[in-house]
C-alpha cells in the first residue's frame, strides 16, 4: 500500500505553488500518493490518513503567508504525532546565500523554520529554505519601491529577469533533492 502525503502551502506570487507541485511530482515518482492543497483556496478538514504532512509558505518581509500558519494552528495537536516537513520559499534567501551572509542565513533559518516549529511544538523530519520569486509586477507600490534597491544585487548574483520584473531564484535540483530525501523518511 502506498504511503500518503499531504502538501499544504500558501503563496503570494506563485513560487510556492510551483515548488509544491514539483515536490509532489518527485514524491509521486518515489511511490507516494500525494494531495496538494493551496490553503488559500481549500480548507483541509482531516489529516489522519496522511503519513507525511509537508507545510510550505512564501516569505515576504520575514512573514509567512497566513493560510499555512492557520493550518499549523488548527492541526497543532495532530501534527505533534505525525511526520512533518516544513519549507519556505524565499527569493531573498537565495540572494544572501550567494552573498555568503552567514549570520543572516542562520538568523533566517531560526526565524522562518525553527521558531515556527517550536511555536507549534513540532519536530519536523526536515526543514528547508528554498529559493523563491520576486515579481515586481504583482507587488504593491510600497513594496516595489522598498525592494527596488535589490534589483542590482539580484542581477549581480546572476539571477536574470525571466520576463520584465520577474526574477526566479529557485534551484530546481535542490528542490528535487529535498523531495527525494523526504521520500526516504516517509516511514
């Protein structure tokens, strides 16, 4: 019988959605039965049939999207006794990794992952910060102005615009590798 996994995510610009879909594709190849849920569009009512629960969120200004946070709060007790993995999509993380800002990298890991897991008394089998997307076309005016100074740094790091105003900092091989590692921890 196949092991079952649930991926619940929240996204602002779509990066966490396509990352979740790629994780699901790899897990299916590894023999898992997968359900992927955009927490903004669909509410999960029960997690009892899943062997592994993966929760992902986009990051913006150090904040998770609200829907996956609500999922963690709603299922906190059930998740304490279940295999859980957490990931966040962060375009800024890819940039600071390129710039080798070790202290900031560690601070983000603590804030985005470790503190979130501790807040909900979770003991994840894996936690990771994956690259994300800067889509200046979808940002509000204030955020666009705030992040405009990042553009030269983004381009200096080698991240090219894939269309005007859109920078994708994801490492698809790293995402696939993480998914394969998760599959080996399925139980």
